[in-house]
């Protein structure tokens, strides 16, 4: 792979005009959130007008991931319980749901599994707004989707390297593209103006100790990703289970017993999610 070709890939991938467009509803929600007096009713009305999007959001908020299974019947109720930032992340993830299924088989399921693990871990650790951690987990592999859609020929090359050399997907990406989906995530999160904590969770889940402002978020998404891989919940593009960072576990204050408790909880939660059609 020549440096010139890698530069071409990078340029095509990161050009603003090549980014996937987000639904009109999200653009309007983002505009409303910049206004000081925006109400929950105003935001809920915008989302509810897009019936397909509203249905997908309600399906997600009623999943086991957010801790309110089967209890949320309206977008307004979801907004009250989860907050604007979580709903904004949900809209992004559900908007690219079809693209995820088309780009990489099993990636949506893996993302849901990571999200579930992140939310459970954040709750177990007593963190504020565990739903936001779940959203970061749901979005952690979006860079793979954008790469596969924008650079299908490179995607084929990454898949070939994974198969032939048995490399983790991110290492194969780096070999073929010159960068991994974590870097693409950082750019996407900035372009879509996502909250800083979610940005760091997306950008540093493979190198959680590199996160400078919100290392806890990055560490939770790191652990959540490993847990989803360990349980083989969906597919992240390869068969390797990433190694848990001992530094991340230490930062989160997790010992062996805490890790075992998380594994026990997730075993049950993953089974519930599968029964409800999220795997």
C-alpha cells in the first residue's frame, strides 16, 4: 500500500461532502438545542413527525439497554427520562441502522451488545447518566460503517487482511488505510457536534488511557467492547477478543470480583436482549 493511495483514501473518507447525511429531524433537533428556551415538547414534536425514526427510537429506549424495558410509550417520555444528548445519539445510531446491516453483517448486533455492556457497567460503578455511556457504546463502531460505505474497495482489502493474517479489524484497517475506525469516529463526532464525553468514548475505546478529558467514558466503552466480543454478541469484523487494559480496569476501580459480577449480569442481559430481537 503506497502512501499516495492512503492519502487518497483519507481524503475521500474525511471530506465533508462524503459524510453520510443525517435525517432532517436530527438537524432540526440540533438547531433547537442551541436555543436557550427550547422545551421538551418542541423536541419531541420534531422527532415524532418522522414516524419511522420515532418508532426506531422507541424500540431502542424500550430495550434492556437503558433500564426501562417496555415502559416508554412516547418520544416525550423518552426525552424526559433520558435527556437530549442520549436521544440525539440514539437518532444517529438508529438512522444508520440499515447502513450498518448493509455494510457489515453482525455489526449492529455487536454495537447493541457493547451499548448494553456499557450501560450495565456504568450503573454498577454508580456513574452519573449511565444512559450516555450506553449511547457511546452504541456509536463506537460507526467509523467502520462510514469506511465500508465510502471506500468499498478498501473494505474488501481490510476483510482480506483480517482473513489471511488473522489480525484484529483495527490493525487491518491501519495496514490498508493508514488509520483505523477510531480516528474516523473522532472526526464524525466532531462533525456531528456530539457531546465531548461521547466523542472520547468513540475515539479512544481501543486506547482508553489516551483520553484526556473523559477517560472514564473511554474506559467503560473499552470494557463494553471487550465484553460484547467475549460473549460473541454480533460481529465487529474479526474473531479476535481484544485484551482488557489493566490500566482501564484500575482507573474504573474494578477488581476480579467486580469483573466476574459484570460477566454474570451480562450473561442474563444478553439473553434478554436476544429474546426481544436485538441480536
